[in-house]
């Protein structure tokens, strides 16, 4: 993995500044120099910057730095992570205005395995779940504990038993022809939004989903920017139709346009 800070190869000093646990990011898969949902990723970065730093992010400049990092490697296919932080941020004076820094990390592309995953439910709610912030320790620790227990990953459930999201992904359920998206507070992912835009509106609903009703679903899928995969089971509840549901979702994603990073700002 190679890092670029504000368009230049990152130095040790740049990376040391990024160690302060205050910032936000987005991760995406690049194929042929393009990204599905690029506009959604830039929107996420813009909203996160306003929420955490109280200022406007120049998304056109960020897009140019993303393109520069890809060309410098050079890579047309890659995993790209864009982090917005500030080397001048002082946790003692968090309201002090600071200049922004943008760290672009380029790594090999990720190809999501098609194997169904077994999940265990965990009582946990992320801090500021609507933001993709850099406080990721609990996510990975819950995944680790799930794997220690013989599962593949962890599914988060709030204090009232409502399902929210997975460690680094969103989840959807199938009930007959209907697709159900959990309503509990969660990070709304780019691929979740692409799927919601691609499936017929009359087939979808967003509502509270509790652990107690899992047996009433036929299938389940998980998704993030790396792709979509079937959910074999949650705790002791197995889903027979997850593979077929996943194939439908992949068909929807195949229709989502690929937006070139080197093109104009997709919002214009």
C-alpha cells in the first residue's frame, strides 16, 4: 500500500500526523480508472468534513489527488482509501480552525469471495454511526471475537434488539418478493444506496428489523464497496434463499454506472 498526502508521496511526518484518532474516510474499488458510486463517495467525504471540521471540502481537488495517486503507481485497477484529517488538529482545542489534509492510499484491488458468511449477533452501537470515521478498533475487535467463536463476522444489534449493520458492511433481508433494509442508525453504505436505486421501489421497504423475526426471512445479503455476498446464517437461523438473492443483487450492481476518477466532478 502506498500513501499520498495532498498530492505528494507521504512522508513519515505526514503519516505520523494521521495517527491522531480524528478524521473520516471512504474506501472504494477502482476498475479501469473508474468507480461505481464515485459521487456518493465524494458526497460522504464532503458531509464528513463539514461534520468533523466545520468547513467545506474541495471535492474536485480530492478527485484530482485520487487520479494522481493512481497514475503515480501506476494502476488502473486498485483499492483506494481517501482519509480527511488535519496534521494541525489539537485535541486540546478541537474548535480551533485547521487546514485540512487528504491522505490517499493505493493498494491492490479486492475481489470479494462468493462464499456465504455465518454471522453472530453482537450488542453494539457505533459512535456517530452516520459518519465513516477513523475509530475502527471496536469493529475489528468484534469481528475477531466472532471468528474466535467459529463465525465469519459480527452483526450489530442495538439495546432494543434492532439490527443495524455489520462490522464494515450493510445488510438486507428477503421476505418473499420483498427486500427489507434495517432502519436502525447505521453508516449508509455506497453499495447499499446503489442497490436501493437499482431494485424496484415497490419491492423495498426500510423498517425496524429485530433478531426475533429472523426466522421469517428467506434470505440475506451483506454489501459494501468491495461487493455483495450471501449470508448463510445469523446465530442459529439459516437462510435458504441467500445465494439466489445475492445473484439478483449482483445483477443490479452490474447495471450501476462506472464513473471515471479522471473525469469532471460527477456532481456537476
